[in-house]
C-alpha cells in the first residue's frame, strides 16, 4: 500500500467514524461539507483512497463507500510492564522469577519509556483515601530516592517482609511510611529501601 498524505488519512478517519455513527457511509457532498472543500476535491480524495486500497466504492450507487483496510492508522508502541507477585525469599524485587505476567501499556501512558516500570497488585485498604483500592494494579517507576509526599513502594528490613505502598515522609532522621487510611497507623523506621514511585493506577471494573 502506498503512503497516504495527512489529508487522505483525515478523510479515511472521517469515513470510518461517519459509518460507525450513522450505520451508512458518507456521500461525496458529506465529505466536502465536513472538510469545507469542493465536491470535486472530495471526489479526488476518495478516488485516491480507492486507488491506494483503503476504501471501495460501487459505481452508480450513492453512499457505497466501504473501508477495506485500516493499515493507515498508526500503531502506538506498547511497553511491557512486569506485574510482580509475592516476593520470594532472597529473590530481588525486579527478578524475572517474581513476574506473574507482563502487562502491555501504550507508551503514551508512560512519560519516559527509558525509565524502568514495574507493577504491583494492591491488597488491602491502606491507601483508600488516595483512591487506591484493593485489586488495583499500581504502575511504578523504578527508583531509589523519593521526595516528601511521594507514594512509594518500599520495604523495611529485608525484602522477605514484603513490599508496602505508602506515602513517603522523612523527618529528623526518621522515615514515616504513611497510609492513606485514618484507621491505620504509620510505619516509622530509621531506614527503608525504596523500589519505585507510583506513576499510574489501573482498575478493572469487570
């Protein structure tokens, strides 16, 4: 298939959306009115799309346009993010052995694809006041430092005790890992290991 111009891509997208909304295809005049150009220009664009194999029309039949390929739509890059399960004794957090599955996310959801991202499944209600619920998937950017108030995945002591998702509040030599649930208390420690900062929450409503 030959490359489309931007205008041809726009016309092809208009045809697809028009059919989706109305259950019938646009006429040449519909196309001309939408793009504010002449009927002849609309006809020429439709013929170009047909020549390039994007649409098909039937001579003598009004509103007979069919979209026969969608290859002109750009495919967004997908980033594979490992969803980590329970941390095994002695196994580093980012080890492949701890990956339950790979979650594929559009690169547009991740600000910088050069960063390393991982995901954790949320269990419990310790962060409900931040809108983070049991069963959510937290997407985190891997890092070892954080700013006050960041929501982080951290471990206290060795990783065998597990990873917790909490607000990070260092002060006077102590570190407070603060839940977002008024019924729960903070974890106060002299040191902890930060594994990542919260970037995105994914929720399945099914």
